[in-house]
């Protein structure tokens, strides 16, 4: 879609009676992070799209750091959201770093939006254990390179965590397909982004904060505080950590469908 790799799920009836949704992945992620929820979401009567950001996996990107700032990536998402909507409002979701990117779309874009979901994201740069891991990765990446980073560190971690062999193979293929310039620039943005929650409060857009009860990215308490500041709905997914769409797909899909349907109803009955 316009040079961006996307996955699309449609209702099995072929009839989309509700407004579409666009799902945006996090740092080192891709559209495949949403596979477990795509068809379930579509069964509620809408087309659901998941995209790669520029420089991620199957979407190529230039060796120009300016292409990978949150503002530039948010503008990319704005273009894709406009195409996905095709005149209709779009439910926009950003996971983790995707939340930092999509808030740029919400604040500075022109796409017609029906709602906004921050999934496992935060008000600014990431903190806690993932911050330390991110800074270590950024320090080592220029000297080690992506392949050695995978072989020496990330692959052993995945194997110790019990990740199945076919998923390990996919994760390797995906990481090696990423733009190194993109990894470095986006990695800095994950760590150093400023807080724009007060600006989001001014949009009036129906918003949901959703995260796993054991999130090891932005602390759950920080995400709950962000929801309070936004005065918006907040859903804590039992048993999930940083990737609710993978770790608790049915619960996550149900929460999103409820929120999207309510947002549509509120708009249509104004």
C-alpha cells in the first residue's frame, strides 16, 4: 500500500459494516506482531490492517536518519491511514514505540480518525529494564552489526526463553531485514522521546490505554497515570506482559472491539 507492506483481514462475509482499523508495531517489530488478533477483529465487521514502519522487515527505507524520526514515521502512518480509510474514519492503534509514532499522526496528521489506542506504550521515552537493554543495544550495534548482535545476544535470549524454533527463525529474518540506520534512529527515539500527553488531551479524540498487567516496558503504574491524565478508558490485560496481542489475543481483541464499537456509536449519535 503506497510502498508500505501491510496485512489485511476482512470479515468472512466480505461485508465491512464498521469503520476500518490500522495497527502500528513497535521498535524491531512488524505487522506480524498482530497476526493473532487480525481475523478476530475483522469478524466484528471491519477491515483491519497492520503495517510495517519504514525500514522495518518488508518495508524498505533509505539510509537517511531523518526518515526515521517519530515525526517522519508519523507522517508515513498518516498517509497509510488516509488510504485505509478511503473517506471513512479510522481506528488507529500504536504498540510500544508505535505509540510514540502514532501520537505524531494524531497531533500533526490530516487523516480522519475515529479513535486512538495506546497499547503498551507510554508518555515519553521508555524506562526500566527495557531502557537499559535499549541503551546497551544502541552502544553495541555500530561495532557488532545486526548479525552478530542477533547471534551473540538476541538468539540465545530467545532460546533460553523457550521461543519455538520456527519463531526464532522468523525473528532472525525480520531483524536482519531492518535498516541499520532505522534501528539506530528509532532506538534513540524510543529512549529519548518527550512527553506529549498534554497535547493529546486537547484533541478530544476517543482514546484507550491498554497494557498487560506484567508489562516490562513502561511500568503499568506509569501507563495508568497516563490514562488518568488523558481522562480515557484503561484496560489491563490479565496474564499479559509487553505484547498483549501475542500473549492474550482473545482478551485483547475483545477489548479493542468493545472500544471501537463504542467510539463509533458515540460519533454517529452526536
